[in-house]
């Protein structure tokens, strides 16, 4: 069992693709299976909300702004009860931190929608609040120091190889590349 774990948020602790698809579906004249699959592929391949909107806007009944997406996306996040149970069990025995890029208020709304915010015991590091953006090593080190564990006893769990995994490996952390909550649950079960 690791001595401390740092988690990414989007695509790791909640289904980012599912939330973007649900948000988009409400803005379509009709949402047939091919259109839904196309939007799912766009969500999967778009690293930022701006790129997602640029690619999906031509499919929408009326183009949306990033402000509209940011103001409402959290309402399309479905809490994963199995993940919540797994994370509650984990945080009773292992210190955990959250390290995510993005706007502070937006990321906090997502955390609240997931039901995860209180589990991190104040160890929440959002680039829009800290001024440190992944993959900057200082962002990772701030989260690790808050756990009070050495690098070799720290795990970084995220869904992006270049932004989450590679920088953490360079700092001597253990890493896991996951694609969503179900893989996080499986990983945490194997770590016990």
C-alpha cells in the first residue's frame, strides 16, 4: 500500500466523456446513435474545453460558449457510488491529495458534483488557485509535500500520460495511468 496518493480529477475520478456527451446531447436537434458516438470521440480526443467546443459546436443546434459549458458542465456529472466508497475507505488509512489543472471555481463545482471534495482534507491543488499547472514539477511537489511522504512512497494516479504520469515518474513517484473511475476502483482494490 502506498504511503500517499495524488489523484487527477477530470477523466480520472469522474467520467469526463460522459458528462460532455450529456451536456452536448441537450443542445442537439436530434441525437441519434452516430451523432452520440461522434461527440463521444470528440470528447475523448479533446484535451481542453476550448478544443472540445470548437469541434462539437458545428453539431449543436446553437453554438455554445465556453462560459455556458463551464457554468453547467458540473450538473451533468454523475457521482460514482462505488468510487466514493473506495475513496472513503482509502482516505481512512492513506493520505490523499488532488492535483488538477483548471479554473478554481469550475474544478470545485466538479468536485462537489462528484461528492469527493471533503475526502481530500484540504489537500486540493487546482492550477487556477495555486498558479502551478501540471506538468510543472512544482505542482506535483506541492501536493506531495502536503501528504508528508517521500517521493518513492507517493503514487500519482491520472489519465494523461504527458501531464500526469511522465512528470510524476521523473520525480520518483510510482504512477498509474487510468481511464476513469472503474479503473481507479480496480487499482485501489489491488493496492490493498
